């Protein structure tokens, strides 16, 4: 038992989230200084912002009711184009991702191949799809083909990386068992690795389809096909009722896709 | 595992015939969708341009080297702006996302109808890409960093609040009950029972979102919402390819650094 004369604190304080007090105060101080400097250097044209408030209200009032007539018949077409583009670029991206993912798995590929495939993944992960789309438009011309190329490359960064990580974390005993039967490399990949990673990969491809639709709705802004171009035009022409229609359809499709893909993912796993 | 009785003993199969057919059917439907989608896309493609692409790539590729290093002097400011858009946008989003998450989680929401409204806000802001938010906000508040910051903030509300409210729903309820048993009010239950449990999640979500937002804020300039995208767009429009490659290198560097920082901080928190 402890000494009776020991003084115990009779109040309790919540333990702080960051335990080292010097580090804690440095972080607080750094954060406050950063926000001060950042807000100070931010160039904001306040008169323009003030002018914008009635414009915003005007825009919102024109949002309702949305113009569902689709007078030029382009909205439905654009949305369908976005959907097809998302589907085909998910498929194309996965087809490209499988060899790259196999090459980027540490336990499968020789070092030079590992580094090569990892750098492809790193580059495609770094650049947002819209930047890829700008270049695809320059190379392949305007239209959904450029969007297809951009989104497929974007898919590599996501899918190949997760595939490689999944292969690296697989159970070794199954791989050894198949190898012990004298299987060739292809048989080894097909019978030892593929069954281990397939369920998760199906789930991820549905998830990626979801992401690709969201992106395919905006790559049109830089000319790569889909609904984005019409969205940009409608905003530039101040046709906010049309903007609202497009916006609400995008939200609706994204929600629908998210629920279906979530449902399918549960069903697969 | 199904077994088929044949004349020379049982044959083992991985799947029943019905399941096998269903899987084949699934592949067939998938293939049909892919072919149909491909056909629609190729109808709208001018193939002449596509066949010309390798020449274009070689042409632009050679024009892009060497990068115009001196252009860097004009890029420090946009990089700073880009980081500010991401950071302040994330901060705004987190400040709004935490209360929204508490109102949306079924164990802390005051009423079902409030929960429905909050879930609607979460889904609505999440579904619209930050570039679209930026497009609309440029019209309202004018081109510049502010539009980009609000756009990033808006898009992130849903993304952050979703992860936080899922964390709130998965907390260990016994700790909250313990606080309740001491006579703590509902506010005290939240502060002492729930917040300590989700604080690591909140910090992790913030850093994770910041990383995504750095990437997202590099493109907002395309619609005029500030950041390095403005320079990228301007250089592409005047076909200054050496400047374009410089901007790309800077974006690459910024994203790598942000990813490194985010991984380090998340490693320290979790």
C-alpha cells in the first residue's frame, strides 16, 4: 500500500489527445499561425462576393422547378454517354490493371518489373482524372474516346494497386501447395492466386464503376465526352433550370449506383 | 461440392450445373453490355484522330522537354493557393461534418426526421464532384480561391460526415451507459462517452480527406476556381508545353508530399 501522506488529486481532467505537451502546444501554435497566414494571403474580391449573394439566390430560385423538357434532346444522350463511358472504362481499366497488378506484387515479380509497374501506378494515382482527360483530348480528339482513355488510366492507379496489395497479403500455404504439384507459372497464378483475390476484386470493380461514373460526369468539362459538356454550357448560358435537371440526375444516378453496388458487393462477399 | 454419378464412378465438380450455367450467363450478359457500350462510344469517335494519336503524343512529348524550370518562380504562389484551398476547405468541412455526423448517427440523433435531413445533406454533397461545385460557385462568388475553397469544403462535408457517423454508430455503448449511470446529462454523455472514442477517427478522416483534397484542388483552376489548375489551363491554351510539363512536375511533387505527410500523420494517430 502507498504512503498515507501521498497527496492525490481530487479533481479529474480529461487526458489530452496528444500526450506530449510541447508537441501539443507546437501543433496548436502552428495551426493558428498557418490559418492566420493562409487567410491573410487569400485574395478575395469581397465586393464581388457581396454582389454574388443575390446571384446565388437567383440561381437557386431558377433551380426549382428543374427544366425537364430537355428541349435540345442532349441531356438524356449525355447522361447515357457518361454511363456507357463509365462501364467501358471500368472494363478497359481492369483489363489493363491485371497484368500491371501482377507485376507490382512484390512476391510475384522480379525487382525491375516491380519498380516499373509501381511507377505506372504512382503516376496514374497522382494525376486527377480531369488532368488525364485534358491530355487524352489533346491526343485522341474531342469525344467519349478521350474520356474512356483517361478513366481507364485512372482505374489502373486504383485497381492495380489494390490488386497488388491483395496478392502480397495472400495466404502463402495455398500458393506453395499448388506450386508443389509442379504447376506452371500460369497455372500457379490461376489456381493459387486468382481464387484468393477474386471476391474482393469483384467488389472493388463495382466500387470503381461508381467512382468512374462520378468522374465521367465531369470530364466533359474539358471536352472528353459525357454530360459534363452540357452542364458547362447550361451554366455559361445562365440556363439554371437545365443545370438543375443535370445536377439532380447526376445525384440520382450516383445514389442508385451506390446502393446497387453496395448490395452486389455484400452479395458477392 | 456436387457429385455426378457416371458409369465409371463419381465425378466431382466445383459447382452444380445450374450454378455453372448462371455464371456463364452472367459473363455473357456482361460481355454484351461491354460490346454494346463500346459500339456506342466508337460511333461517336473520329477514328482518324485516334490513329493520329501516337504522332501527336510524340510531337507534344518532344515539345514538353526540357521543362521550363524558370517558370517555377511564377508557380510558388499557385502551389500555396492550392494547399490553402485544400487545407481551409478541409477545415470548413470538418467543422460542419462533426455536428452533422452526430445528428445523423442513429444513436445520437435527436429525431428520425433530423436524421433523414442530415443523411440527405451527406449524400447530396458527396454525390456532386468538387469540380461541379466549383463551376457553380464561380458564377456566384466570382472566380478565385474562395470559390475553390467553398467547393472543396462542400464536397468534403458528405465524405467526412459519412465516415464519422459510421464511427459513431459503431462505438462501444457500455462506456456511454457508464457515464449515464453516474447521472451525466446527454451532453456530458457525448463529451465524455462518445467523443473520446471517435477522436482518433475524426483526426484520421481529416488527414485522409486533406490528402484527397490536395489532389482535387489541383484541377479546380480549370473552371477558374484558383490554384495551380489556372496555370495549367493557361499554359495549355497558349500551347506552352515546356511550362505545362513544369506544372505537371509541380503537381506530382505536391501530391507526393501530401500523401507522405498524410501517411505519416495517420501512422502516428492510429
